[in-house]
C-alpha cells in the first residue's frame, strides 16, 4: 500500500471533494495547447497523474492537503478514475480527472509537516503518516 499527497487547489473544490468523496486533478486547459504542452514536461500535473496511474492501486491511502492549512483528510482510493464530471472550482475547459475515494476521514488537527507544493505525488515518510492515521 502506498500513501499519496493530493492538493485541493481551492476552497470550492476542497468542499466539493469532501462532500462527494472525490479527488480532483486539473491537468491544464484545452485552450492554447496548455494541456498538450504540460504532457511533455516532467514535474507537471499531467506527469504526476501519469505516475499515479502507473503506480497507484486500489486500497492506497490519499491524504488531502489544503494550502496553508495542512493535511485535512485521508481516504482509501477505490481504484477508479472518473472524468465525466466537472469540478466546481475550475472552468469547463480544464482537462480533469477525478479519483474516487471510499470515504474521506477528516483530520481534526491539520498539519503542514511533510507537505508538498505538488498536486499529486507519492509520500515517502510512511512512518509519520501511519502514526497520523493511528491517532484518529
């Protein structure tokens, strides 16, 4: 089992993700070839999503990070990616992927420890995140 970091992007998406047990990933807009250009560069969100698709498994744990607040929730990834809905905090032109989460479990005392500015990356500090789950 792997642990993953997912950034909420904004308050509107954060609230919607928690309500609907989803994880939103915006890959870039279809205008001006932003999405196509990002696909070719390492470290971009499309590249991070590709790594997720190659390495994530059903049952992996995703930690939801909200900027300047910390890790606010965690949930079990059910192995499904959906792209048929539109996140409320982005434009209709945003290429989107939505991770299906069994249930978000809120973290009462969010922590910025081990945070990342990335959108979606694997977490290597497993001991810390195991202890965070065990405290809840």
